[in-house]
C-alpha cells in the first residue's frame, strides 16, 4: 500500500520528518518497505506492508488513526456532509446469501455529466496511491477506498435488468470481467447478478457488460460488507487479485458502508454533477460481525508484560485507539471498535498496550517457571534418535514440498489416485504426495546438476492417501544414496553405493527398535528396479520398501550412476521393544556350523527363524556365513552355511549337548524345508 506524506498530514498534525514517521510505523508493526521522493509532485511516498490482521490500516484515515494513537494526539476524521436528494428512484436489491453478505447498500445517481473531468488533485493522490485514473465515477470510488478503506463498485444503470441479487453462483455460469477475462464460475462463488446474467464477482471485480463508460449517464453505486473468507477463497480460486479484494479479505469495518457511500456521493456530485437518489439498504443483523466486549484483568497485564500499568494509562491508551473503556474493581470492561476485528481476547488488548507503550520500554528478565516433563513410554522410539542414526551414517536431512505435479506423481505412482488440490499454488504443485521419493530424487538430481555425485539424503514427512471418503495422513521416513561409498583416495578402490549399502542402513534403523522378526521379501514397485526391490516386514506387517531406482525414472531426471532408495512407515518404527536386562554367562561358548541344501527361492531369514525356534534356550545367535550355487549343487538348489553360537548361563556345555541341539535343528529344517545336510 502506498501512502502520500502530505495527504496523511491533512488528517493529523505531526511535525515529524518522513524518516521519523517511518520509524514510528515500523515500531507499531507496520513494515515500511520503502520511502521514496516523487519528483513530479515533490512529495514523500511510503510503501507499506500491512500485516494481514490489520485491515483497519488499509486506508489513509486508518494510518492517521494509528499515528494519532502512537503520539497521543487527535486526528481529523474525514467529514461527510449531508447530501441533497434530487430524485426518489430506487433499484430493487435481494440478498440470497445473507451469511456472506450481511449488508448491501446502494444509490442511483442520474444525469451525470459526460464531459466532467477528474480534478488534478484527485488524480495526483490516486497516482501516489498506486492507482491510475480512468474516469470520474471510477476515480472517485477508488479515491474513497484509499481514503476510508471501503471498496465500492458502480454499475451502468441502463444495463441492469429488474433487480440485483447477491447470491451464490451456479456451476457453469460465465462472466466477462472488466479486464476482458472470461471465466467459468464454480458453484457457490458469491456474485452480484441481475435477472439475466452475473454482473460482478462480489467484492473482487465487476463485469464488462455493466461497466461505466464515457456514455454512461446514470449509475447504481454499490457499497457492501462481504465475508472475508468468501472473498479470499474466490480470489484464490480464480487467481484474481484486486485492491478491493485485498481489503475485503482482510476485513472491512462492517459499520463503515453508510459513511463511505455518503462520501463518494458528495464527491460525485461536486465533480460530475448528477441527481442523487435515496440510499437504500438490505442487511442481516445476525450475520454482521458484533463489537466484542472484553474484560481485562489488571493482574493479567503485569503477569504477561512484567510491569504494571497505571489504570489511567490503560484507559488513555485504549480510548485513544477508539475503544470504549469502563474502569471496574478488578480490571477494565472494554468494548472493541468495529474497525479492530483483530482484537477478540484479553491478550490482544495487552499486546495493544505493549505496542503503544513501546516494546523497547518493557523490562527484560530471565524466564522463570516450572518445567513439567511429559511422561514418555519406554516403548516409544524418539524420532530424533532415528534421525541421529542416519546423520551418523553420513546422511543429510532434506525438507521437500508436500506437493508435486501430476506428471511426476504418475511417474512414481501410476497405480495410485492423486489428491488434486482445488487451488494449487502452481501447476507444479497440483497434487499431494503419497511418497517422499519424488522430492528426494529431485533434490539428488539438483545436486548432480551441480556435479555433486556422492549424496546421502533422508527426509521425515507426512504423505497423504485417499481412503474411501477421507484423507489419511501417514508419517514416513525416506532415504536415497548415490555415488561412491568413499571419497576418492589412493588406499581404497572406488566402490559404488548399492542395494546392500542402503539395506545395511535400514537394518540399523530396525535394530534400534528391537529384535523382532524382520523379513526382506522380494517385491515389485513402479519406482524401483525389477528384481532389485524388497518389501520390509516387521512381525509380519509390511512397513516399507528398499531397492534400486527404476531406469525410466533415472532417465526422466537425467540421473547418473546407481541410485538406491528406501521408504518406511514411521508407525512401524515408533514402537520399540521394551528393554530388559539379561545377565551374561561366565562360561565359554561353543560354535557349531551346518551346511544344508535348500530350494533356491528360500530366504535365509526363514532358516534362521526356524533354527531359533528349534535350538532351544542355549542358542545365543545364528548367522549366515556362506551361500554357494554352481558345480556340485543340483539345479534349483543352493548351499547355505550357518553358524550357531551355543552357551549355558551357569555351566559349560558338554559336547553331547551341542550335538543334540544340532540334531534337533537339522531335523526341524528337514521337516519344514526339505533341507539336506551336506557332509
């Protein structure tokens, strides 16, 4: 928003320099983006960034009111004299969406002079406010918007039929806007329509058909209060940003309309002549925002700000800001002015006191208070521990967008249904992700384009899935590795990071949460290489995938080398095994090795699980140390060698006991898997 210093000083008598004014506005929470000198008008112009909650400052009068509060002086409110009525003609108004338009006012002005010109002083102020001059009627409405903060719209009366209805649109209705853009309306967009067509997007932009032209001699001037959320949603949905919508979506004073309309009629009569008709109104008192009543306790102020405020200072500051204040026994009864829709609870008033008093004047002190630690279950694995393990393994944490374009979504998940956004930020962010891999692969591709080939990234984030009529969110953990295992050096030959490197990292994560049965089972996934992908099971439940990236995705992202990825559901990692103490044995362990012939398709983890069940309580560990296929091994078979570590907790195992355990293990393997013991 642009504000002229001279225009501002017509409302408030301040002898401060432009730089001092800028500093005051900054201290009040209104950012001064720039302070420029306009050579043509010899004026200083502030470019302000108004916070979204301070819609009351989107006008010259609002800024003057704010400066008067900060300097404890009065400001000159814009006077609106009574208007002489020249005719009695009215136009019928109907509000079919009272919750979205609680107040709609209008007035007919006839016999406007086509030859009238916008005065130079008004043109100058419009230009300094960032708005170009168009015609007297439009210029006056824009001027009043800058002056008071109330957007208005003028219709050419000759183009309107029967009546105006403020209603929700019907899907498929069309309107050609003032900027020549034709849009097809969705259902439930707030519009202003007559008997035959939609004439305006309410609060955003009027239609070309009913626009004011040089041939217009009679206008219907609209001045309304529209629901901020409805305007914000419609503006975003159709990608239309206007000065009016900017103000409506931040909250216009719901009791400003009559004054703003009277001001515009006054200027219109002075500049373009014309005969003014009666002002008529439709409203819904129930739907109009109410003025809040807040009780502010005295002890709340000192508790939150660290200092006590004298009662007269509290009353003075709040009254200066337009609040109605009544001093009571334990505090203050405060009625909030209609233009301060950002204030609704006592803390808001305390913030207002601190802001006006000066944040730099508040005492500083070390924070004190009781620290209450939430009880954490022993079975709950902290996410920080999982992240720390990956960082210790050489990974860097990445944070990527939760959105992606539909083309990338289909590349990674061709069999899944995308959650498409109604109002995406851009076409590249049209769908919600169901996997972390697209973002991680894009991050890796960005690094490769910058010649960084050795990468290890992980991300923990939420993915979004469709489940019947609702959306399900799942916290996921994903990772990607590429390039060589070690940096280039003379002592170690180059070794590309592969499936087994990333599988080791996944196993380390799973080892943190306990010794439950973990199974890696061959699987297929559209984003991963056929035959080089495994699904991960924990206690029989699928919790993720690990594998090598599919060649078609490598090609789509122009990637080089071998790239391995994993993705795990955090739900499967959060519950860890309950830690228990097991005393160690002082007696020596014995080792027994067995080599068996089994089917080639059999997983080693199944053999280990069977051995653990049949070996008994003296088995300390079992591990695979050799797999052989080839000469001397029947087709379809493989030789698997496993080592068994046996140990008794309170004595030394004898040879016969070790042999009996091995016999029981072999018998179980023969029964379950048709295993054959090799000599």
